C-alpha cells in the first residue's frame, strides 16, 4: 500500500534553535524524503520543489514520471518549514483526507513522529497502520531523541559512553566539569533534545579544537566556570524545563554514525559513515574511510549499534534510528546519542542503494556537500553535464543533486559526490566548488 511521507525537518524544540535565515535551508531538506519514496506515495513538503529538480530526482531514483504526488500546505508562521499551524489548516487537512482515501494510503512515514505530526496522522486515520505509532505517540518520540534518556539506556546496557553526568543543578555541573578541566581535560555540555551540534558547547581551560559543538568557552578558573555555567543554565536546560548532559570531551576523535531499520521482526544495519564537522555537522563521508573502518573499534561500533537497535525494538520502537559515536585517539569507540527518526543523511543510503547500486559500501565513496551555490536547477544540471561532472550510471561516479533550492530565491542546494574512492569524491567536490563559486 502507498504511504503518506512527511518531510518535517525535526521536532518543535529543534526548530526553535534555527536562526530565521536558515529556515529555508531546513525546509528544503524535506526533499531528501523523495529519494526513499515508492510509487504511489504522497510526499508532504514544506516548499514546492523546482519541477525540473523533481523530474530529475524521481527519474534517478528509478520512479516513473508522476509516480509521486507532492503536497505543500498553505504558508504559516514557520514560513519555509513544516510547523504545527500549517498542519492545523482545516482546508489542508480535508484535502489530505481526500487524497489518503482516493489513493488507498494506509500508513504514514514522517521524518520524525513529533506531537503535531502525530495529531495529523490520527486525524487522517493512519495511526493504526503506522508501525510503532502507539509507542511514539505516548512519549516515545521524546524518549528516543533525548540525550538524557540515551545515557540511561546506554549505562543500563553496558554501551561504552564518555564519562559524564545528567543533572538539573548548576552546582553539580560545576563540580563535574572542574574535575575535568583541572586535570587538563575538556568537557562538552549538551542540551537534551537539540541536534546537529547546535545545542552543544565545549568547555576548556585552554584552547582545544572544538568540533561537534556550535559554541566553545575557555574558562581560566573555577570561579569563571561557575559564573559561566550559572549564566548559561537557562540555555542548557531549555528555560529550566529539562535536565542537561555534561561529558568528557575527547579532542581529536573521529565522529562516526550508523543507521538501522527496526521492524516487528528484525533489526537491519543498512549504512554507516564518518561525519564531517565545521565545527558542527557539515556533511558526511560514506562509508567510514580507511584506516578508521579497519580498526577493531569500528567493528565493535557495528556490534554495539545492532545491540542498541535491538534494545529500542524491545521498548516498542519501529522505524529508522541513527546513532552517533566517536573513535577516540587511543582506539576506543564511545557512543554519544541515538535518534529514533530519519537521519539527516538517510537519503544518501537510499541514493547508494537505488542509484549507485551493487555493493556501493565497498566499492564506492559518497561525500556530502551541504552548501552549494547552484543556480536554477536546469542551468546547474546543464553546466554539470558540460563539465563532465554529472552522475554517470555507466561509471557509477559523478555529482548527484539530492536537494535544490535551499536559498530564498530558489537557488542553492546540496551535492552528493560519488567516487571510486575518497580521493576521487573529494576531487569532484572541489570541481563543483570551482564551477559554482560562493
């Protein structure tokens, strides 16, 4: 049966952290859902995609023209992202109800089962057909996207995690962080439900290369640390509404992640890679390139990933999960968080399986570039082809455009560079940057 695929970028708490100038980029990322869609699906997007891009993406994904129906709700306060008020528009809900009935849609597949999306799913009568809906609708969405919950689950199942605490008091945070700083180590503070490093802050007594965090604070002594943590406490805790996480920060580590599909019957790991930080997530490399992928620690990461997904399955979760970890300089693997939802790079695994094909995780390398200065799509595609950069199915190499129109004027986008190895993919990335300079 067909699905209602919903491209909501994240939960409402995360949307509040996005600066206004970045909302268009966040909203256009809903186009990533197209790459995993199936014939007959209805895809709810935040903004209308360029028709040339839609034709390109559906054809490359192996779908016939018109195989998908794209639906965009009326504008709301969120502007370029899907927000609660857009889903509460009575005319839109009624229109969607008719589409669901006429197309025989029996389940929903959102990016994230957040409260306002769950309400829409219930209104359309798709709650019983959506796997794991009951668990997520009764607060499971909060549990499995919470860094606080993650540390509890990880500790209870012997998953390797950084030394750390979950706390609701600044005094306890000061004691923990100062114990790290006075021994020459660094700390990282994490908001409970933020993503992409936007809710993270590195704390150090001396300069360190702070990746994976949007903020970095150097404090000279305990008094300065106490003043800083007290002042920042409302930000750490979402206005005193949540607990915060503080962990040892392992400088020089390699950030990695993996994704799994959890069904009633099984757990399947379907992809993994390395996260590029600048200083927060700025794309990925698939798979983890050598020598990191050949380490004993990386093998342990995959074993632990499957076990963690099994725990989530036992809790009642069904759907996709993406899990972040690090490979430390001393050879350990430490897990950072889980996210019970589509990942920001899930579409790249769909592209790998559908477009690149064969055993792409062993004979190809995919590099994601999240900010490209593409002109109008038809022009961009024409220039990529003229430069010999467009993806070639015969060689299984070249540039794929997974998202287009990230700028308010309909230009810009993201790129997936497919090479035989990392060096070739990075050469393609450089060629794209030179062809379309910022």
